[in-house]
C-alpha cells in the first residue's frame, strides 16, 4: 500500500464524526471542538434567514467514546452535562450549497456559524410538494469537509503580482486599486492595438451551478472579448444534444435520475458512480434492491463493478462497437421496435445521396425552409410527407421522382453490415458468448444505461454515444419510465425559473469570437487559424484550473509564456495561479450569496453565511470593478441583490411559483415536475425534426479551423479506432501502455486538493497497473516509477492491482504539479481532437513505464 502520514482509520473515524455532526472546525487553524448538543435545524420552510439558539455543551477533555468525564446524551437526544454548566454559545444557521462539479452540482447544506466562523455543516430537511423528503439532498464526504477547505492555509488573502519568472513562486502584494488599474490598462492597450479579441476569458466548472458566475458575461459582451470555451466532456454532451435529449428544460439528458429506480436492468457504462456519483448512487441501490440487474462495462474493475451481477472488461476505445454488436443481435433476433422507430425517430426519413433529407421543396411543392417544407417518407407506393403516412418503409434503396434515396434506418443497417459479431468480439476483446449475454439482459426488460464521460476522453468517443442512442432507438428502450439513458453530471432535475440577465440590455455590445481552447495554443503560436484572425494576448481565468486539468500541459505552458498578461481569480493558489501575472483572491461559496437551480429540482437562494476574510472579494464585486474601470460604468450599477432578483423576474419563474420574496423566506422552492422527466414521454424532444436523431442531417464540426471534414461519414454511427491509444498504431511498439485517469471519492477535479482530512486518507498520487505489466518491468507496489512518452513524463509511486486490465495504467484524477515526485500526468496527454468535436481526449494516450527505484 502507499504510505500514509497517519493511520487511515484515524481519519475515517474523524470523517464519521463529522457526518454525525459532533465535530466543529473553527478558524484558519482548524481547532477541533468535540461537543454533544441539542440544536435546531433550519429547513427551507422556515421564514427567517437565520436563528439564534442557546447551545448547551462542553469541550470534551477526552475522546467522544469512552471518556470518563464530559457530556452524555439523555432522553430524546438532549445534551446532559456531567461536569457542570458550560457557557452558552450563540449560533446562526444559513442555507448554502456545496457547488462542486460532481453529480450533485449544488448539494444543499446548512452552515452553522458561531462567533462569525463557519463551525458545522448539516443536511437541510427539504421536502417535495407532496411532503416527502427530497431525494436530491444528500451530502458526500467531500461536502462535509468544506469548512476545512474554506479555512485552509492555502487560501489567498490579497491581490498578488508576479515578481520573477512564471511559475517561480515569487510574488509581491499589491492593492486592489493597483491590480484593477494594471489589468484594465493592459486590456485597453491590447484591444486598441490588436482588436477586441486580444483579450480572452476562460471559465470552468468550479462553483459549477453559480448564477453569479454568469455576471462575467456582461463584461465579456461589453468588451467584445474572446470567449475561450473549455473542451471537457463536449463529445458526450453534444452527442446527447444532437440526439435530442440535452437542452430539455427539465432535465439535462434522456431520463432524470429519479427514473433509475424504474429500470429492470441497469448498465453502468463508462463511469464509476459509487465514487463519482456519490450523492445520487442511492437511486441505483434502490433499483437493485427492488430486483434490477446491474451490469458494469469498463476496462477497470471498479468499486461499482464489485457490486455488479455481471462485469464486462472491454478494450479501451471499443465501446461503440459493443453497442453496435448488441444492436445487431436485436435486429437478428427480431427484437426491434418498428412502431417506435416510425413514430419517435428519424428511421423512415428519406436521405438523398448528398446526405440531406428529401423534402417537399426538392419536389417543387414547397418553399425551401418554410413550415410547409416537410421531410418525405415512402409507403411502398408513393412519396408523402412524414406526418401523412402511418406505415412508412424503413429499409431499401429507391429512385423516386428523380432522386436516389434510402431511409435513415437503411443507412444505419448498411453501417452495421461492415462489422460481423466475430470482428466485434475480436476488437472489443470480449468473448462472443458474453456479448450475447449482455444483449440478452438488455433486451429482457426495461433497460437504463448510465452514461459517464469515460468514453468521450478518447477521440472516437462519439462512436460510443451514437451507438448507445442507436441501440435505444431501434429497440424502443427510451421514451418510457425505466428505459433509456441517464448521464452523470447532467440528468438531475433542472429547476425552472432562473434566467441570467447578465447579457441583457447592453446597447451596442458586439459579441466576440468563441475559441475552443484545444486550438488556443495553435492560435497563439500562429496568430490565426481558419476563420480566426486574432489571437488572445491576455487571459482572464476564473472558476477553473486549466494547467491541472487540460491535456498537453507542456503546450499550455508554452502558450502562457507568450501571453502579455495572465490574470487568475481563485480562492487558493492553484497550479494555474502559480503561472499567472496577477492573482485575485475571491470568495468561498459560504462567503457570498448566489442562486442555483440545477440537479436538485429546487431554485435555491444561497445565503452569505460569513464575511469575506482578509482582502478577499466576491466574483460579483471583482467583475463590477473591472467593468467600471474599462469604462462601462452604466452597465455595472446593480447590487448583487438587484442582479439575482432580476434572474427570477420572468414568466417561467412566475408560472413555476418562484419569486424573489418567496426565495428570501423559504430559501429553496421546488419548480420541477413531480413526475421524473423522460425525453419523448413527458419532456420534449428538442431537435429540428422533433424526432430522436440517430442520423444527423448536415452536421458540422464544432469549430471550423480548416480541418478535413467528411459530413456523410459523421452523419450516422460508424466506428474507427482512437487517434493514438490503439494496439495497431505503429507508435504502440514504443509506447505499449494506455494511460487513463479515474474519478475517486476524495476529489472533484482539483477543488478539494487543499483539504487536510482528505489528504490524510489519500495523500499522494499513484499509478495502478496489472500484475503482468508490473512483472514484465520488475515493478512492485511502493516502487517509484516513471511514465513517459514524446510529450513528457511523470514520476510517482506504483500500486499493482488485479483490477487493472493488462496494458492500461490508471491514475486518480485531480492532482496538481506539487503532488507528483516529478513531472505531471497532464504532460503525457495529447491535445489532438476528432474533426467533429472539440474535446479533451485525455485517455487517447500511449506511454511506457519504467522503474526508477
């Protein structure tokens, strides 16, 4: 095992006591005061923002268990003093939120404040409209450590300016006036010399469900600055969007999390929800307790796989082929749902040779682009608009009225015909009888696929998502409760009524370009690419830590060296902040007010629980200062309350019963349908056709940089191997190992990296490997090893694990440069993307490993 600073059981007990609300953490030194007390809780139904309660308690002289003196618990949980009367301590409880970028996105938390300090965290008692407890109110072990995170020694205290080389750690303290003046003077000069696009803004997923976060959009619009768009999870997100599920108002994907319990079979495919989906994993547990089968498909034997009825080990990058194999078995065995394909999907729509649908306008019977210009189908006798035929044909090739056409389903079948089941077995490295067993389970009843973002970390990730959606489309495993797919991070209950007003009423504002950051290094190096002719020369980085989370880190470092000014706003000195020119200290979520609305079904008004410490400012105040200094004073006159209240002043909020007054009194207002949302059943299919689309007419790349583009190929499912991480790649002879990372329960990207309690349990990174890969390199658990390729290297400890697939190396995601012995795992990965998507393909990476000592 990896050496730890102290016994893990000590801190497991410590975390257990936090869960039991018996430990309070005060101030920057994290003094632990063990108390037993009787207290009240604030629920969203209470009408006061906070309350004062007299709390009886005594600081224990010994441990909570087995101590000879101190407090014990009397009847009904009442605290009884055994050592005299203790002083009373005034308490205030504020409604807040964790706001980490995990499946919860904004788990509700009550923050107990004593003497101006956050002292304890508890779970609010939130109710659904029928009075039952909300299923979206759990808090994970990371959430319960937020007080340590807030009071960590790594908190930034005042603005800093770089003195030495970037990354050297040499800083000088400056005032806010000096920081704002230097930033805005530089921006004005750069925009004057090179155009508005010379300044770029990059936001990430820290404080992921923050409405205040959107306030920066006002400054970006006023400046006409470049929007630097992140590239994580884009493949998985946009494949769902293109299919018709993402973008629905009530859920971020096909089936809301609550619908998992209605499934008879659950397929966890490309994620490890018992660690990455902690607060919502209970839905899976409840389904399994009710009799659902659990199938886990993953290259790694995860903690979720340990709970499965069937675990399937798959070659990385071939998941799309397995989905196609299951679909082929469904077709072979007559398990397709013809009626579903005809009424809910684009299967019968006729496609011309140019890849576009045949429409009435092609026949001269409607104006192109008009509402009357409907898509055509064929009933075996004649052409007709799709909504005038009850039983259109799904298969065949035809020449009709001068056009050669095929139904979209026929195109799909033709794509499948390129692969036999034996080939699929060979490429996926799954025995054919196991593929048949997986298909049999999927087709045996209501089946739900829990999608993750593992597959979209390979350049060919769309072949998996398109394959899963094709499988549901042809078998009818969707548009019904308990069947379809749900996606970690996306498909919680989206509350209605919050609409950011940050970009509204900005007379004369001209939107700047949007650049996906995987192309940013090339744009900065070359000055222009494709249609983009202005390279940013300054970056404002907020709510993210790109150097620790982006692929091809060395190329990012080279790019930052070419920048005139890099500004980072953060709560801590992150890895990216260490390479900035100016660092601005911003508030922790408990130190500011905000609105959140995703994943839980509630619009939540977050109270500011404590004052901002030192010279820290809220993000809202920072953006306001920058906006005024840039000369846009007229657009930055609102108070924070003005802005937040304006975001719920709209018709949707009114219809949902969400008002500012109600939020101030109740804190959390349910504004989501009581029935779990399912796309195509009780939530709309949001596509141009109004159908679920496995065929994508006229599809375009996310960013046009002059890349080669095959629209016909990309329009429907196909499979090609990853760009790099493939055993038939000639590079495989030199670098025969695929490096991937996994989510663990102790981290959410890098935002919990400064929590001492979590670092006691998980103190340093290590690489897991199969026994065979270890033995062939004379490596044992605890050895120091070096992973390397042409892009870079990383040095860390080794752990030999039977759960690792041969040829695959695994490192927990979320570490920073300071945590590795040498190098960085981000130095191994490639910035290369598939032509269709702008995506961080961290796992599409080959490397070799050697023992150092």
